[in-house]
C-alpha cells in the first residue's frame, strides 16, 4: 500500500488545481478567440448576395389563357372576349358554334405570367401565375388550358397548363380570400432556351444590387487578392469589370464566376433611418450619429452636449454626449416611456435641425 505525507497530498492537490485552472482558462481563451472570429465575420457577405453578373437574369413571360371547369364562378355573359376566345378554341377542334350562344359561367379568361430563369433548359418546369381578366368570382377548382407563354420578342418560350391552386389561409372562407389569382406549381414546361453563351467571354461585368463606391472597391480588392492582380477593376459605384483569365476562356468561365461568388466582403451602406408612420415602426441602420442639439417635446427635454457625459436624469430630462449613436438616444427615450409616435416626431425634428447624420426615409 502506498503512503503519502500530508504535505505531499496538499502539493498534489495544489498541482492539480493549478493545472485545472490553466486548462479552464485555456478553454475560455479558445472560446473567446472563436467568438471573436465569428463576430468579426458577422458582417461579411458573399459577393453572390451583393451582386450578379450582367446579363445573367430571369426573363418575364406572359400569355392569354382560359380556365375551365369552374363551378359557376366564371365570367359573366357580358365579357365578350372570353366568348370569342372560347369560340376560337372550339374552331381549332373543328367545332363551329355561334359565340353569342355560349354561356361562359364555367369559364374565365386569365392572364398567365411566369419568370424563366437564366440557363433554363428545354423540358424544365417553372411556376406560373394566373390572374382573372374578366369578372369571374373565383378560379377555385379550375383547370388552365394549354397557354403559350411569350417573351417581349413575341417568341414562345414555354407552355402552361394545369390545375389552379389558391392560397387560402387556414380558417378563412372564400369570402375572406382573394380568389381571382391562382398559382400552378411547375405549371409550365420550357420549350425554347434563351441564348446566352458564357464560354469564350473574355470580360464580364459584376453589377451591384445596392450601388456603393466603398463596397465596389472592397469587392475589387478582394477579387484581385484571391484570383490575381488586374482581374477586377471598379468602374463606378454599381459595376465592376472582370477580366477572365486566359486559361478559363474556353470551358471554365462558369468556374471563374463560382470562385468569385463565394468570396466574402464587408458591405458598406449609408447611414439611414426608415420610419413607417402608419405602424409606428422605426428601423435604424448602423453608423447613425447625432450632433449637439437640444430638444423640447411636451414635458420632455433632451440635451445632446459634446462636453457632458451621457445619462438619464430624474424626471423627463436626458443628457447625451455629442456624436452619440441614435441607438443610445432611442434607448434613453424608451427608458422615459416615449411612445413611437413621439419618437418619430423627435427624429424628424433632429433631422430638420441638421443634427442627424443619416438619411431619414418616411414610408
């Protein structure tokens, strides 16, 4: 049996305790580093979420069609174009009838619309939306007959057909729902491809969704650092010129675009506050600051001074330092029980006084 002196036992305990503390501190340090890394990347966004290659986009299609099989909720007899369209369709089937003798209460004329994505291939399925053109009460239960969908050039790119699907909320009845618009999921088949050739292109244009000189410059710098110097050049706040490497001209332009799309940058935006007066909603962007200003609103007194520290005093008096963020102002006003309507008025007044360094948008 092993025996230990008391002093040795205490020494072992101290050794273990110290090592446990070191291990715990090390783990905490690692966690802090990980959280710091995640926090530093929290504002990064992929280039594919901020911009797109010029020319690679969806295109709009539309066509005139007929929905049949309605339960007496179709167009009324006064809608002449529905009768004419139905008579024309019947003639193509070698059925000749007088359009004036037709009853169209089970038929509705609709405008069918769809978006065909870039690089859609023949046989691909796309969703379509059918909207009533006449005075039909409902498209519920109807079936869309074959409808050619054309582009702005007049060519047919897809054919639509299928059963109508209405988006009726749970618990709602027909009276409370909008029944003149219906969707057909995968209701159209692509019949013609929109020509767009990537391979062989030597230059591309990257178009920003939100034009900004700082963001565009950061994108160019990131692309050049990753792909190679001279690949990207900022044209203006909304466009970047991309020079495709010679080794990728023939068959790897798509790979070149994919490599760029996955790069991340920190987007920059102007300071902005968006106010919805109808709902009392206020959305405040980052980097919004306010300068020295004094505000009196009813029983409330707000002073923003460059020399005094920010605090909330007793009653309805609040002091804030100059160049305080709008978040500090809003938090202070909320602590005083200020309602959204009064907060909107205060923000508008600060902007009118020229003390709000941000764009104020009222919707």
